[in-house]
C-alpha cells in the first residue's frame, strides 16, 4: 500500500475508528471471547503499517538534509584597460578683480544720488507753459 498523504495521523485515526467498529460488531454478535475476523486482522495489520511508516518519517525528519554543492563560478576574462586620455592644456589664469568688486557699495550709491539731486537743482529748467 502506497501512502501519499503528508500526515499519517488522520489515516491512523480513521483506521482506528474502523477497527473499533469491527471489534464492537464482533463482540456484539459473537461475544468478546470469539476469535478475530479477517477484516479485524487486516485493519490491525494496516494500522501497524501506518504507525511504522509514521515512525520512519519522524526518524527521517531528524536526519540532516542533503545540501547541494555550491556551483563553482567561472572567472571572467579581465577587461582590456582603456587608453589614457590626452592631457588638456591649462586654462589661462583669471584676472584679479578690483578691491570693491563690480557692485557699488551703499555709501557710493548715496553719494551718487546726492550728486544727481544737486545737478538737477542747478540745471536750467524750461517751463511747460512757455513755447
């Protein structure tokens, strides 16, 4: 008999129920001292076989599992080195900026504004009504 299920406990339980039913029917019809019937004997043999298979599986579960050997990696050929790049010409040095830089300071702006105001006062003004 081939056993295909992962767990044998359900099969053992079902077999025990059938064996108990067969023993009860024999005891009821023939008495408890009567010899075991063929069905009872077959069920006992099947139960013993199931329990033996369960014990074998439990013993096999305790053994170490076989591990596959690691696959040897194939070494790749090294890449050819790239040709070195040509050296670039050095850049011309930057010209030095003035002490204050390109942006006028606040004081310079105020002086220029005052100068412009004075120049506007002294300039000849033409009246809008004169033609």
